C-alpha cells in the first residue's frame, strides 16, 4: 500500500513539474501570464507581447499585464508605448511604486538620449553647451546611482 502511494505521489509530482516546465522553443501553459513570463524570461519579447496584448483585451485593468508590456517596450526601444503602459499602470493603481519608478527611469533614459543627441549635434559649434551637456549627463547618472 505504501509503495503504491509513493508511486502515485511520484507520478503526481512529475506531472506537476512537467506542467510547470517550459522550453524556449515551445512555451505552453494554461495560465497566459505564466506563458508570457516564460517568453519574457527567454527574451522572446514579440511572443510575450502577443500573449499580453490578448490578455489586456480580456483584463483591461490588470496592472501586471500592462507593467510587463511596458518592460517589453523599454527593452525593444518602443519608449512611447512603454510610457503609455506605465501610465496605464498608474491609472489602474497609483499606490504601487513600480509603475512610478519604471516611468521615472524611462524619462531619465529619454533625457540621457536627448542630452547625447544634443551634445553630438551642437558641441562643435557651441563649446559653452558642451560643458553643460556633460554636467547634465553627470547629474542624471548621479541621481540614479547616488555616486
């Protein structure tokens, strides 16, 4: 009897483990958020986005769906879309810090890119601003890192 119980317990554990395991080439899950997270963790952002966009139509106020979409859009350089997703998170629940934090980081990233572009385009003709752009970038880096 104990041997039979152990055997069925082992089969149950193996079934649970195989249901939770994923492979990069074939991510399948009965839970779309788990599926999207698996794609995201494997850097398969377009696949994760596809699942999350489908979910966002079903659950328009799901904070986690919009937050992960924002993260995907940052990682793929779609900053305006990321901005929309993080703002959507804040509209859903403004008491959750991670939406505010990631939107803030996105704005700092955009400011750094803008300062880089301004520096590249004007430093030769505007030596006084060359120094200002460098100070601005140093200030942004200090604000983020504390160093």
